């Protein structure tokens, strides 16, 4: 690779000349491959082994890149393909909590409502699914995670990945950061993986290297400050902002954290969290930097800031908790609030319904809770989102465990047969994990896998 002189200077300034030399050599190597398992969906077998990611309990570094598209467990949401460096954001996030699962002294939060978290720049969903898994482990059902993506062409990918992951406590929105000012003081934690100059993409995308310039760094720095300033009113006093980029220079990283501290009255707490710098992670003045060559991944920067002031909470308008739809409660684990949008039946966990209403009423939701299926009179045609959701009660319809060949045919939207299954709606399972529904009519099955998610490549 040919590196611009100013980029070399920026990198040396950020991490030192010796570390920069290691990074320059690493940029010539192939990109790494890593996955993060879903602790809420554990299959009877798992096809991948690898080196553990030091800072992620579910992360694995793979020796080579498999054909993930041809693995039914990928489509079932049992794991997410994510760069190991970006998993460090989830590591920092988890350090905001005590190891016992109770909220730490750093994060003081009222106990009479769910913890509210915003993942502001969320697509394609790697950090969102990591946050969701961490919150479910730490808080049980007692959390609301809003995953936002302002770019319309990217938000549908985010919504699909959230649906595959299956956590019903995640709401997907598509709003400009400034729109969240309508939710003043609403969120306890805001994660901002802001758009950047993309130095962490150099090994994956040669165009990212070609487009790098001082002017672009300056443009990104200004955009990042605007994004944080716009969303800042939505963070409550005493709340925490997690700031991250996939770049290495000081202008978009430490200097921006310093600007947030000065201009928005925050205190940088990155080095108060007790994070270990094992595995090649560099401690910077304000945060942590992960750089290729020093770590196996593609790179990440991460820092945490506390919004100064007393902790408080806004009183939100509460829903009455009554379901607008009846007779479908037996499909779900636990209590849900049901509603209908057009012909679509939507299920939202009852424990977060009141808090979720504040988001749904003020913003532009793309996905909320679980899209359970389509109502045809009094009949519900179940959706794949229902099958994949942690809300779904596996005893509601018959289950057929299928082979890899049949699973791929289903995901390809081919015709399949289930000669031993009863007629009617049947849940397909692979490795003990739900894939989706078919309607068995005897000699064949109507395939209910969404057209937008079907495998398009040759599966033979």
C-alpha cells in the first residue's frame, strides 16, 4: 500500500513511531475474520472453532473466512460476523456495570424503570446486537435499547439483523441525531459510533485509503462534534456517552473527547473503568486505541464520558397497558402488549411498553418489538420474525427439525416437503434453533421465509 505522508504523520502522532511501523506492515496483511455468538441462541452444535477474543466472552477469531451465507445457523441469528476490534466497544459498555450484574456507582440509574440505551449510528448492527446481548445478561428483561440509523438505505439492513438476533427489547428507528432532542434527558447511556475517515477500513477497502485526506479528517471531526452536540440533550444528567470511531488519528478521537468535555460539560471517565489493556490495546490520553498489527482486528477507538450533574428522570406519559388485540397471548413467553398496524400484529414486552411509547410517539420507528405475523380475519399467518424472536413460545406450533440441505432450500425459498409433519403451520428448526415457518399442506409446504432475506446464491 502507498500511504500519504500526512497519514503517516497523523498515525505516528496518535500512537507513536514504533507502533505506527507495526501498523504500516499490518495494513499489507489480509483482513481478519471474527464472529460473536448469541448467548440467547445456543445450537446443539456449533461449526466454528477459533481463538477467543480477549475482550469479548462470545467472540471468536477464525483462521479463514467460511461461506457464512451457506450456514443456516447464520440465518438463525446464532452468531454475528463482526470485527474483533469493534467488540471492544461492548467490552467498555459492560464495564459500566458491576460484575455481579448490578449497576455500578459510575452509572446511577433509577430502579423503577427499565435501563434506557441508545445506539445512535447503529447500522449494520454489530454493536447493537452486542449491546442487546450484554443488556440481557446484565439486566434481564429490564432494558430498552433504541438502535438508530439515519441513512435510509442502511436502516433496513439494521432492522433485518436485529430481527435475526431476536431480542424484542430493541426498537429500530431512522432519525437525524437532532430529532432525539425531543426525548430530553431520556437515555441513561448513548453509544455513538460516529462516521469517520475510515482508517480501520484500509485492509478491507482500498478505496478508503485512496479517499483519505487531511480535509476529510477535518470534515469528519466537525461532523462528529455536530452529531454528539445534537444528541446530547437526550442524555440525562449523570448518564454516560460512549464515543467510538474506526479510525486512529487524534483529531477524530482524543481531541473530540476533549472538545465534548469542555463544550458540553462532561467528564472523561475512560480510565476510571478498570479496563485492561491486554491483547495489544493502547491507552490514549482520553480513551483506548486498537490498531492492526497490535491487535488482530481492523482497528477501533473508544472512550466514555459522564454527563455532569445530578441524576434525574423525566416523567413519561404511561400507556394503560391494555392489549388492543386478544386471543394471541399464548404465542409468547411472558406478558406482551399487542397492537395492529395495518394487518401486521406487533408484540412488545409489557415491561418496556410504557417507555417504548415515548420513542414510538416522537420518532420514526422501523421495527419495534416483534412483528409477529399478518392477520387474515381471525387467523394469524406467523412471520419469520416471530420464529426468531426470544418472545416466541416454541410450543405454540409443531416443530420440525430439518437437515442442512432442507434448511438451505427453505432459506433459498425453494419448495420443500415435510412428510412426517402435521398439516398447518410448522416451525422449522436446525440444530435446535428456530429458522422460520412453513405451512404444510401435505404434498408440499408453502414457504413463509421473507423474499427480502432469501439466499440468492447457488446453494448446490
